[in-house]
C-alpha cells in the first residue's frame, strides 16, 4: 500500500474531515449506482515489491536470450556503450514531462535540439522533429506530409519492411490517401508506370528490407520528374558510411532509431525520426524545439511552431502526435555523442564487412546462394535448403539465425558479432546441410 | 550551457569497438558518403558532464510537486525501472520464434487481462505507442466496424468542446469529420445538444469521463444510449481513468472502445515526453478489427492492419504490469480514491485561499481554476502565476486548458503526493495571490531564479532555428 | 585510448609545445635512467569497451549464483528494494570525494549526518561515525578506543566471527594491546576469571557467530564490574526487534552494515559502523559530521572534530582511517529510510521465524539436532550426518547450504526465503540422509 | 533542506515484503526491543525526492573540474559501474565453495598480476579497504619481517615531513615510533638527514614518490640504499603512482612494499569518501606475511593475520580490472604522461597568470601554489581563493597541504581533463587573482552562489551535534 499511496489511512481520514466528507463513497456521488463496481476487481491480491520482482523475473526467465543474433529485419543488435544506459537513466530525464515550462526545462529542450541536429546531420536535412513513435509510424506520417488537394496518391516500395507497409496501409485507411505498392524486381524497387500527376510521394526503404541498396538517385529523379516527393526510409546506423538521404535527392528522411543505442526489447519502445528539407519544415508533425533568447538575450530553447499541433489546431492539426519517444531520442543522442563520426563509421563498416563475410561463408556451402544479385549492406537473403532444421540447430547453440522470408532466410550481422561467432554459425549450418 | 557540438574537438572519442576481424567490404562508390556527419567528437568524460549539466537544468517528479493537469504525473516506482532493465526482456528480438519469447507474450497477456478487468472491455491491444496513437487506433476500429457493415455514411465523430486537442485531431486523421458538442455552464456535455447532433452520419462520440474540467459526466448512461440509439459507437478517452479505476468501468457505462495512457494512469515514467503506451481496449464487437503485425503476428482477416512495427512499447508494459500487480485487486480503487481526495483537498485549500474554481463542488482527480477576475483586477495572468510557481520549486499546473475556461489553471495533484506537499503548495499559492494583489509587477517578472528568464517564443516560431548552425560554432 | 585520455595526440603536442618540451620523455628527466621502464608492461594490449565487457562478463559467468542462500556467517542475503540501488547510483554521490568543501557538499554531509543518526537509533548510542571499512575493522578500532595507560588488555569472545577475531588479533599485533579470547560454553561466551584491573574492554558479538543470543546484560555487568567497557558487535538487521546495545549496557556498538541493502558481492565493499556513548564520542575514529550554522544562521553540516584525525594529528591521531565506506553508508541510509521501523521489524521477525522453521524441519530428520541449547536469532548450528553430501546435493539444486563449522553446519535464513524454498531444501537433505 | 527525519510521518512506508509464510518465533523477553528505533517513516516517493535534493546539493567529478591535489579525481568510466553490477558478481556469497566462485578469484588474480607488473612487486593482496588500511597492512608486513628475524629492536619508521598524515598515523597504529625527516628547500627529502636518522632502530622508511609537493625524488636509489644498508625496509605510498605508472616501478627503485589506491590511480569512484581499495604489493621477502582470512582462506603460517573480514572490496577491484584492461600495456604509461602533462600545463598557465609556485620547474602529476605573498599583500588567503572557486563551478584544490608550504593550494588536474578545461580554470583563476588585488573583500565573502555560506566549524567542533535531536523535530 505504502508503495503507491504515501499518505496513511489516518491522514486521509483527516483530509476527508477537512472536506466535510465521511469517506471515499462521498467522492463518487455523481457516478450512477448501476455502474459502480461492487467488490474487488478480478486481479490478484496486492503484492509486495519482492513478490512483484519474483513474478516479473520469472516471466523474463521464460524467454530465451540468444548469445549471437544474426537476425535484423527492423530490429538490430548493436553494441550499446555503458554510458548510454547510465546517463539516460538519470531520474530528471526519466520523470520529467514534455518541456512545456522552458525555464526549468532547458536541459531537456537543449538535448532535443541536439537530437534534431544530429538527425539533420545524418540525413543531410534542414529540419527534424523531436521524434515520433517508431520507424513505421514515421513513414506513415511522412506520407501525410506530402498530400495536398491535387496529389492524393502515394507509391511505396514493395521492398520496404512488411510492418512499415502494413502501417502505411492502415494510416491510409484512415486518411483516405490512395496507395500503390511498387513491385520488387531482383530485390529492388521498380517504379515503372506507377507515377502520375496525382502522386504526392514515393516511399522507398534504403537499404531495403532484403538488405539491398536501392538506386536512390534514380528513384529521386523519377519521383521529382513526376512532381512527387521522395521519402527515404533509412537505417541510421548505416549513415556513418552511406550517403545521406538528402544527397540522393530525398525530400524527407525517416527511419527507425532503435539501432542508435536502444535495446531490442521485443520491439519497443523504439524511436521514429523524421527530417525534411526546409520547404517542408512546417509540415513536420510532432514536437520541434527551436532556439531563441530570453529577455536578457541569453540563448534559450523552446518548443516551437506549436501552431501545427493538435492542442492548438485541433482537427486541423498536421497530426495528432503529442507524446513521442523523448527518452529514446535522448538515448540516441547520448549514443551518437559517444560514438561520434568515427564510431558510427566503424559500426557501419564493420557491420557491412561482417555481413559480407557471413554471406561469403554461407554461400560456399552446398546449395546455398544469395537470392538477389545487387549490392547489400548488412542484411542479405540466402536461398538455403532445410531452413527449419538449420534454424533449430542454430537455436540449440544459442544462435538466432536468419528470418524466414519468402524464398529464403534474411540474415543480418552487426559489428557486435566476432568472426569466431560467425564461423561457429557457419559450421553449424554446414553440419545440418552436411 | 554549451551545446554538445560546442564541446566537440576534432579527433576526440572513445574506444568502444575492437578492430575489425574480417576483411573490409567497400561500398559501391555511388553509395559511399562523401563527408562524415558532423556528430560531436567528445570523450566519454565530456559526454558525462554534458548530460549532467542537462539534468541539472531539468525538473522531474523527483524534484518536486508536479500538478500538471491532465498528465497524471504520479510517482514512478523504482521497481519498474529495474524490471524493465532485466536482460531477459531487453535482449529479446521482436522476431524471435514465439516459443523463445513466451515470457514477453505473457507480460502482454497478463497486463491485458488486468486492464480488461479495470475497463470492462473484452480485448486489449498494446500496439499503440501513446495516447493519441491509441485514439487513432480506436477510431479506426470504429471506422472498420461501420465499413464492414456497409454503413459507410457514418463519417462524423462527435467531440465535446472541452475535449483534449488530440480527440479532434485523431478523428481527422482517421478520416472523420468532427462535430463539436457544447458544454453546459456546469461544465458537462449538453445532453440536448448531443441528442441533436446525433444522426445517420454519426460514427461515434469521443468522451473523457471524468471530463477535462474534472467532473464526472453523471448522465453518462443517457449519453452512451443516445449515441448507440443513433447507430454510433462510443469511445472512451482514458486520459482521466485515474479518477475512477476500480470505482466504475467504461465498459459498464456503455463505451465500446477506449485507450489507456499507461504512462499516466499506470505509473510508467513520462521520459520528458515519451515513450508512452496507449493500450486500446474494446468490446467483442470490435475485436475482429484489432491490429496485428505483418511480421510479428496477430491480427485477423478483418484487422485494421497495424499502427506501428512489431508488438508494443514492450518495456513500458513491463513497468505497468509491475504497477498493476502492486496495486492488486484492492489497490486500483484505493489509488483512484487517493487521487480524487488529493484533488478535492487542494481545491478546497485554494478556494479557501481566495482562488476561484471554474466549477464549484466536488471534483474528480483534477480541477480548474479561473484567474479571469484576478487578471481583470490586477493584470496578473494565469501565465504569470505559473511562472511565479517556478520560483517556488513547483511545476505549474496546465495553463489555458481546457479552452472553455478563461485564464485556466488545471491542477492534478495525483494520489502519490503527501498531504504536507499539498499544504505547502496551497500556502505558496496563497502567498502568490497576495503578491499578485500587492505587487503584480513581481509576478510579471517571474521567474527570476531559473537558468533563463521567459523565452521569446514568438521569435522562435517566426524564424525557426531548429538545428545547430555549425558555421557559427 | 579516447576512453581514458580525452585529449587528442595533436592537442597534447600543443601542450608540450606551450611548455617548451619536445615530448613525454622530457617530463621524466628526474627519473633515474636505470629504473625507467624500457618497453611495454606485461599486460594485455589495450582493449575496447566491448572487449572489456566480454572479458568481465565471462569471469562473472564462471561463478555459480545460488537461487536460495541458506548461509550467513557474516554476509547476509536480505532483500534489497529497487530504490536502494537506483538512488545510490546517482552520479553526484558516486563521483564526489570526501565532503571537505561543505558549501557544495551539503547533500553528502547531510546524508552522513542522517546515517549517523540512524546508527545511533539502532544501537541506542549517542554518537556514531561516518563508517569504517567493515565490521571486523570496526571491532578492532573499538578496542583501541578503550585502551589507556592503565588498561592495556582486551578480552574478546571466542564466539565472535572468526574473521573478526583474526582481525582484532592483527590490529593488536600492531598496537601491542594484550588479548585474551574467552572460551565458548554451550555456544555462548564465558568470561569467568578473565577480567581484571588491566582489562580495558570486553568484545562480544550478539547474536554470536553461532547465531546464539548472548546474555549481554550479564556480560555488561561483568565488564563494568571490572571497570572495563563493553563493546557489542551487532547485526543491524536484527535491531528492529532485538534490544539496542545501549539498553544492554554496552559502551560501544559496532557491526557490519552489509545486511542494510548491500549485495553479498563476494565480501565487499561492506560497511563498518561504530557508535558510542557520549563520553566516548571524541575517541571515535574516522569522519564525523556535525551540525552547525553558516553566517546567516542557516543550518549547515560539516566534517567535525577533525582534531582527532590523522591529517591534523598525524602520529597522535586516534586512528589512521580517512577513506571509509561512504557510498555504502549512503546505501544503508536509503535502505533504512525505505524500510523504516516497521520494515526492519519485519525483516528481523521473518528472518528469525524462518530460521526457526528451518531448524525445526531439519531437526525432525533422523540424526539431525541443534548443536547448542540456547535461544538463537536467524542462524543456528546443526549436528548432521553426511554434511558434505548434503551440501553437494543442495548445490546441485541451486541451494547454498549451511557453512561447515566445527561440529556441524551453520545455517542462516533471511526474510527473502519463502517457506517453499525451505521445504525444498529440507526435502533434499532428507533424501540424502535417507 | 529537510532532514529525512523531518519528512517522517507516523505509519508511512512501503510494502516491500510478503506477509510471513511460517509461524512467528517470538524472542525471549530479555532480548525483545522495547521501543522501535526512530527510523524515518516515509514512502518511496519521499525517499526519492529526499535523495534527489541531496544529490542536487552535491558536487562530483560529473559536475566539473575537480583538481583536488593528492586525490586523483579522474573520470570513472561508466563501464566499471555496469560490470560491478553484474549479478554474477553481486550475488556471490563470500563463503561459497571455491569451485563456485572461480570468476571472483580470477578477478583478483588477474588484477593482482597486472598491478605486480606495474609496481614491480612479486605479490599483491586486495584485503585492505583503503589507502590508510594498506599502509597499516604494509607496515605490519615490515614489522612481521623484523619480528620473525628476531630483529625486535627495529621500532622506528622514518617519515618525511611532507608526508600525508596517514603515514605517521599508520606507523603509530602498527606500534612504531615515528621519526620525521626534513625536506630541503627544493622540496625533496634531505638525504643527509635521512642518513643521520637511519640506524639499528630503523624498521623502515615510508615514502611517496613523486612526493606530496609533486616532485620526483631523484635520489630515490640512494635513499632506498641508505635504508636497506641500515637494515630497514622501504614502503612506497602509492598515493601518487598515477604520475609514474608505466614509466618507473617502485619495485625497481628499491621499495619492498607498497599500497595502491585503486580509487585514485585505477579510476574507481570515490563515492563521497569511499569505498576505496588499498591493494598492497610486496617483494618476495615479505610474501610469507601477507594476510589471509580465517574463513575465506589464504594466509600462510607466518601471516600477519587479516585486516578485515573476507577477501577484498571486491566490486572495487572489478572496476579497477576493467580499467587496467582498457589501458592495457601501452595505456598505463600514456595515462601517467597525460596526468603529468596536464599538471605542468596548468602550473605554467597559473604562473603566467601571476601565481607563485611553491617549487619552480617541472612537476609531476600535481603541484603546489603558495599564496603567502598574496595574503601579505591583500589579506586574501588560500581559503578565500578556494571558496571563490566554488562560485566559479569548480572544486577547489587541496588547501593547506602539504604542511611545509604556507598558504598552500595543491592542484592535481589528472589526465582525464581536456585542455580547454585547464584553460578555462586558468582564466577563472587569473580573474580571481585580479579580484583579490582590486577587491579582496569580495573573496572574503565567497562563496555567494552556494546553498549555504561558510559554516561555523569552530562551533561545530566545540559543542558537537552529531545526530538529529528528535525532541526538537
């Protein structure tokens, strides 16, 4: 009881007395008798802290922790430096609300401003928001940014992450935006014949779901040629070495920020980021922090451009987003500060190199080959016989193998895997294929 | 305070990774980045000091009273943080085989069962990442329901004029037209206006109960019946569930679908703006439309699809489950009663101190003051008073909301505050009222103890600077 | 490199240049050439953070974590509330030094003042210090407090913890204080014939090493009758229910604070506490925080009575202690704040009750009996056949059984063990004993 | 700030433990406590806020420059905190069977081997819990050595007059008589005085090298030879090892035994005063006397016994091992060089700004200013300057130590500070020097930005109040 109500029963009795009330029932006089809950709810009896800990620890123990993870597909097992978690756990960051009161929230506001800047640097864009829910909802929100009265149709790549495609579909079911999914040819997006004067935007993921590098410059040309915007969905962990979305010609860049220091955590909380070129800045949904000055001319940071937002604009708002993933954005900022450009380059290069090492070793095995011919980054699909047996054998050794996708297994390698771990995995696969 | 970019020096950094142990695999030239992103180049020691400085200029529930109305800034038990950091949760890939992630699934299942109990709903999804996301999801369930029945003319969502801005915004995102329902002078939904607004185009009504002025809509059964009779469904905005959980259930009041803000009602931390979790519960009639994940599973043939990748803001649900188990079958109600009691006590103290409530009588978990008269008399606005509270080490209440109250200040003390904290806040606010009358200029000048004075928000919005300009650095 | 030297090589070159030096070698001109280290030390090559983490995680993985711990003997497995570790981990607490600069250290100083007060409350004493290294060194330091020109001899109980006895011996080897160890009869201390006019003090542990409750009032009477002081070594986790040392008549109370929220951690860091009656206050070693005021009359806390300490008194100091276990003392304060009198009572009562439950269940097995006849708290010794096999069988099920001591096994139970864990342990013992 | 006891309210608390599941076992009346200890009765939420307020009024390395001489306030890598929190370390009972605690033993073994390499010693014990504890232990090894050889007349420990106070205090605790050796005007041990002090009663010499004024005793080989020739042993106080690790080894200089402050040199945090770890290394001739644990094992027939229970401040050693592995064979020396470079740079800047060094020329990892002249000219003391630094957001250097320098301020910037931090400190100190000359009163009044002004220490010591008085509460 004490854990959730600091006041004692005697103290509460005192408060009731001060109010001239006889007890809790008096508080709820307006609640119709017919809907009042009679007895206790069908929940377990209250537990002490020790019991709750035991219960949740037991649940966590029912999961299998893989010591080597060769699966990505939207969630990536990168190394998280110790300082990331320790700094992000500061109670002031964890228990603050949205920084509406700028005077006592400069630390939160400045860290968001820094996050926005880092996202702009990674993507080459002019403006970024303070985060949205995740990469999939970021993509869906980006489509809405591009819609106008004349352009009501979006074309999205069929090589995007299936969850992202499904999320976009759902948002479009809401908004009524028309949607066309571009086919995948040889593992990459084929826009042929899909663009017209009603096309508001094209969404392409790069590297795509299959790990393949898309020809983004050409896609940008095609989109712009039709008067449409190009939205690129990117993996920020690749952006220490891959071209920035803006340099390919993208108008909006979005993505899933989980690779930037967030744990896998069975899928969340993750971090959606959104960045855009200057002309689209005021179309960005969600919180945005801006720099200004106080009356003494001192640099100050505030939530800005709130006229876009739902608490001002209500049904005319650009989005309904208000709560976002602020603490995850802070986490990503700390991660990027610790890694710096050199560290992020290493993450990218090592992930790419190790994925190619694994791909090479797997494809040296009988019956194993790459499904797609193009260049890839740190994910790739193999055609491989006896995939269920291979995965089971890997699992038995604590290795999470590639994700079954149509036509094969989608593997992923990050910098965290050592060569010996990869060699061990290959040896297991070899034995199964034997 | 220096920006992290201003601390950067070329070549600084940390040794985090071993050298590569496999051959390099160069990228095609067309994809190779020309110039490195200008991320800060700083040593770990500098990162530590930087964020320590940031933390010193932040204010959390850990720092003091935080009666921000409508945000339910309750204390977040430390146990939740420990449990959400368990490697058996943090290290689980969302696409692991189901038999290797049974513990995670059980967390959702158990939390879902308990929340169904609390809300009176039949099914619960944890996919939405925040309250507004839950609203959007819930409205899509309503939309899918009508569409699947061929009832495509239902395009209007009714929203009271006192509602949170997210309600109309979510309705718009879901493709609905929004029709506003006026409030009575008493602060309740105008029943006749609701009746008049209902019709063949009614997709549904969104309602917070208690509503945003902190009053329980006592005609709630009539309201849900009116909407149902018109063929619409009723959506419960769970923002204010903290007032009534364990006391009354939205499902029993006639609501068909609801969202819950786990980061409010269920004591998971707000994190400076997120992550939250906007679990959505619904009655059986809407269950076929619940979301799933293309790769992560779930979602039937009539599913609306999905609103984010994978399963949930999972670690938030872990914390909420820990809190639910702590409260247990009797604590849920006790927490609600405590919240309502604290709000009434503070309201009572502030009225006694000379403040005007927007609505008299008992409130639920929050209440609204109006400083309209004070402003007329002294020139001191709700904003001035809020800023003066900063100098007292308190977080101000929500300002200028709901929109139907002039010079509104909306207080929500929550049940996790002690009586003496409420007394101290009341005393401080009484003193500020005195100052407002004797020396209004002092309040116009507030705050004076903070690291910055009032910022120029107009300038910020007019010519937005939303990223660091390295040229100037 | 970056992890331990923030400056870059180029920056360091700049500093050397500013000093007119050509490089590192110039700094060490005073070091005789014959003792300069030629090449690299025989250490491994520098490791990245990821490698260091892997190395230490592998070492931690070589240990066995017992899920049930039925062993105490100076280190106790109590439940540690989540808030303890989270609060004690605050970076300001972790990275501060001794609070010499009171103006920026009020938080540290006040928390020590609070710790001192809590220790005084638990022990019934008038003054406590800010901590010493551990319970054993606290006992040894307490003996030194009592010595004067005429009284140079200490009598210590043979039923004290063997490590404490050994530590006292070693300190006395240093100081030249004479030492007599009182024999143990029926599991408790027998002072008969050991006290005389040269006896400075008597040290008794209560509950003693075997878990037995000593007749402390009688021991106090005996000591005081001979003009000697009584030092009681106590387990603070018992003091929610056991009489305070001062109430038994003790002059000094010392003990090991580990049970107050510190993890087992293979023996350290732990927390020595020391408290005394007013007349002995200025003989306490180590840091002590006192209350005072600043120039405006505002309450303030400072390190006080520093004239006792080695940085002022040098060889005439009452002790050489300066670094202590401050963060552990803070941890204990947080623990005691969370538990309060009611929580500490529960810890004591449940530990005591569960130990008696286990003792009863074990002694119901054939051939098992209690070694000592007197009342015990939460530790007890059983005579038990086939002890090695019993311990091995328990270990195989993740249970750490009692500690082998002369004549049996020394068991301990805390509030953390559930009845079902105890029943399981008893069933295993039963099976071995057949 | 309220004391935690002032936050207490009868009946408050938290639900931490399940109810008992076994019958109660009442204590004999003679042992039952009559009145409960007056521990605070507070909810977790209040505990959280209380210690948050405490933290806001503390200053750590995380908060800024901390050049506290002789304390080596280097940055503590966060990795060490993570590793020291591994359940495979924290959950291990000190008396578990050896085969179930091999990982713990390996931590000590590996750290010991590396530290032997760094010090040139043959064996290492981690039993001592802090530097002074290590001194005491090391001196007992010397004592045991002489005693076991029957050389019982060796009762004198020689200690330079510049030594840390712990040196003479530890010698006294070990039963030795202390003989002080004067320093030369240059700040070094007077070789002739040392020679004169040595004799048949010499048990040993304790020495810090570099010494406390930050100078390397360049005649060290002669010094250790003099003592050895007289039949004494030489003790190395490792407080200043950070200056020379990887550059020169105490063992190679003729030292027989040493202690190391892992919480200084090896980057484990100071914790507001502890826990530290005072590992002691020795040459083979002293190894037979090393301590063990009665229950925990170790220690031979000639062992001095033990100086604390069990094995070590183990989690401190875990952090130190992590740091040692990070530095590796080349980093140890680089860290030392960085420390010496930073000290010299700051010294150079401060001399250029007009401050007087107690000793000219190059220093090691720290240096001492003397404000003697400034005080004569302006009345501004070392204390005044230190207090004025508080208002600049810096921790002051060590004041009034070593005792042989008047108005001493002893700076040790450590290698983990950046050049710009040193530059900023130098600029701030330059400005304070200007203020001292133009407006000395301002410095007498410092600090003015802190939560309290200068406390009355005399009053505190005269009538000590060392615990809360509940009567007044």
